[in-house]
C-alpha cells in the first residue's frame, strides 16, 4: 500500500484517457435526454385534458396558417382573419358531429339485434367446426341473462355519465378555441420572439427554416389528405349505395373521418361495415362482400391515390407511421390516433434541420467502370 501511495504522489491522481472521458460524457448526455423524454411524456399522459386540445388546435392552426396569411394580405386584420377561420372550423366540426350523431344513434339502438346476429354467426361457425360449447357457456356467464337487452337503468346511467362529461368537454373546447385563435393572431410575434433568442446568425436561419417548413409541410399534407379523404368517403358512399347498404352517406362520411387515422381507422370501419352487412342482408357471405369492397377501395386509395397526390417528398415511412400511431393511441387514445401523423410530420421537419443529412458527392452512387488503368 505504501508503494502504491508513493507512486500516486509521483505520478499524480489517476485520470482516465480522453476516449473514456468522451464516452462518459456521451453516456451522461444520453441519460439526461432519456430522463427528459420520460418526464415529458409522463406529463403529457397525466395532463391529457390540457395538452390534447392544445396540440389539436396548434396543428389545425398550422394547417390554416397560409390561408390566414392570404387573408391578411387582402387587407383583413389578423384578429378578423383568425375569427373567420375559427368560425369555419367550428361550423365544420358541428356539421360533422350533427351528421354522424343522429344516424349513429339509430344504429346504436339496434345493438341487441346486431349482437343476436353475431351470436347466430358464431353458433353456426362452432357447429361447422365441431368445437366445444365451453366458450359459449363462458360468454353467456359473462354477459348474464338478458345481457343483450337495454334497460332503463342503463339509459339513466349513460345520461348521468354524459352530464358528468359535459364540463370536461366544455373545458377542452374552450382550450381548443383559445389556443387556435390566439396562435393565429400572434403567430408572427411568436416567431420573432423565438428568433430573438438565437444568438448566432446561422442558428436564426436554421430556426426560421424550421418554422417555415413545419408550417408548409403540415399545411400541404393535411389539406391534401383532407381532399383525398373527402373523395374517398364519397366513393365509399356511392359503392355502398350500389350494394344496397342502408345509410350509405353516413358510412361514407364516417369512412372519411376515420381515414385520418392510418391503419386503425380503416380497420374500425371494416368491422363496422361487416356488422352492418350482417344485419342488413340475410346471407352471412354478404357481410364479407360489403367489408371486402371497402377494404379493396382502401387499398387502392392507400397504394395508388395518396402516393400520387402527396408525392415522394412528403410520403412517410409506413413503419414510423405505425409506431407513432400505436404510441399516441396508447398515450391519448382516439385523439392521439388522429394527431399522430401531423406530430410525426412536425418531428421529421424539425429533425431534418437539426441533424442535416450528409450530401453524397456527385456520381458517388454510380457504378465504376472496370477496365485497365490509364497509361502513364
């Protein structure tokens, strides 16, 4: 021990090499970033009441930002332009909710009939496959007697739950309206304030490009997708009407709305149309035909129509879309599913400027010609 202490006094305290110091520093930064992301998403999960309408309002405001700028160039004040766009959005949401609520409530009242059809189909499948009846007994025990009937107590319970949810919905609507309006009115001031914190000219240019590209990408993508979904919903309504499906305009509108949530929305719509076909037509195979027609139209829209209109530059990686969709669906439910793709667009535009890609030299990807070396 004495010899070791003497060596330490001569050579000084032990210091790790420079490579080890860099590894420790990099590891500490990664750990801090992971802790920050964990705390950030934990706050988003716990404060969904505030952040979900806030994010929805910001995304819709970014989409309508270019339209507000054009209205301001025509001479309208920023407050008037924002008020007109807010009124248009509220009228659109109210119209969609009204168009969906009344027909859907009528179909929801047919829940016992739909459940009876499902039970009959499951019973026939069990008989054909000669399966045991234990699953059916477990299902009957779980549902209880008269589980498919709707009682007055259930209606009163749903009424009281609606009354308790009304203040929460009103509060979220107020957050949405306030965020949307004040962001559109003060978006130029917010941009100048963010640029004023940038000390160097290069950082200011980079932040300005992030603001520009985020607004342009989100606006062009969502407007294009909205037009495509509207046309897709109209085609679905016409196809279902030709098949004789009742309430075809309702299902077309619902298909257009659910198509904003990739993968999840079409899957839910396929199940809904299968149940509608099961109730509306007598042969069970007709329900598969109705759902199959919708699946075929959705595949054509996703594989041919959307890529041709959106373009290669705005096409998102399907794997990233699926991961983002499942994450926000787990975090915020249905609202997160609708906000997943716009949030992915914002993240992609931001990361593209913060971590620029390395440019390959011209001709680097071309295959080299094999041959003899040039004569000296």
